[in-house]
C-alpha cells in the first residue's frame, strides 16, 4: 500500500513539474529576431532616361536624353550624405525653317549632352530616400544652319550649376529606382567666333535604376 501511494505521489509530482516547465516556456518566449536594418551606405552605379525642355533666349527646346550615373552614399542615423556624377546623350532641340531673300534656309540648335557633379543630402524612411541635390552642371550645344544644301555648324560647352530634388526607393537589397527633377543654369557661349549665345536654362525630369555595391 505504501509503495502504491508513494508511486502515485511520485507520478503526480513528475507530471506537475513537467506542466510547470511547459507553462514557463509558454509564458516566457525567447527573444524575437531583430528586423534587418537597411543601409544606403555604399558605392552605386546606374542608368537613367528622361525628358528636358527650355525656353531660354526665345527658343522652344525639348526632347529626350539617356545616360548613366555613379555615386557614393553615407548614412548617419536617418540622414544620407552623398556625391553623384552623371552624363547623358540628349536631343533637346529646336529646328526652324523659312525663306530668306527667296532662298529656303533652316537652322537648328540642340543640346546634345548633359552632365553634372553634385552633392546629395537626404532623409531616409527605411528603404525610401527623399533628397535634395546641387552642384556643377554642363551642357554641350550645337548650332547649325543650312542654305542651298550647304550646312555650317559650331559646337560649344555651356558651364554653370545644377540643382533639384528626388525620391529613391530600394525595391531589393542592392537595387533601387529613382525619380528626379534637375534644373541646369548654364552660362553663355560664343558660336562661330563672334556670335554670343546667352545663358541657357534647361529643366529635366528623369527616372533611373541604381545597383549598390555592398
């Protein structure tokens, strides 16, 4: 009888201890894994394309462009500092034609290259970056005229500044897409050894994709 009673008590004690241990496991879960931290820090390269326009000097320039960019970001808390350089081939242009002294004539001005080197400063919301940007800007212009099948042309660089703002979204750990507005305030240039072409303002909007090296 004593053995039966002792066995029963031992069994109850073992079951109670197991139940208590199980309850403790359920009441005190282990630490949850930390959410991964996304960082914008690193070297990146990418491509872009967009549309540009200008009404400087009484012109009505418009057209597309496409090119590439390279840059570096450094993230400090929720702030991102960086530098970016880009260059693009373009056809932001206007052509006019008419009759002069009874002869058909035509002229064209085109901005066939855009380039910039800018600093960037932004605020990040996880994998979304909102930023402003400013720095140097350059545009390559070409002025040509045609009369009786004879064409003459001249090419010059316009140098100045560039500034704008954008939004970038990292849709994968190393890949991001961006939308950016950039204004070029370009200085004057002299064509045909005497014809001064005044300041040239060009507005652009672009979309692009970047790959960030980690």
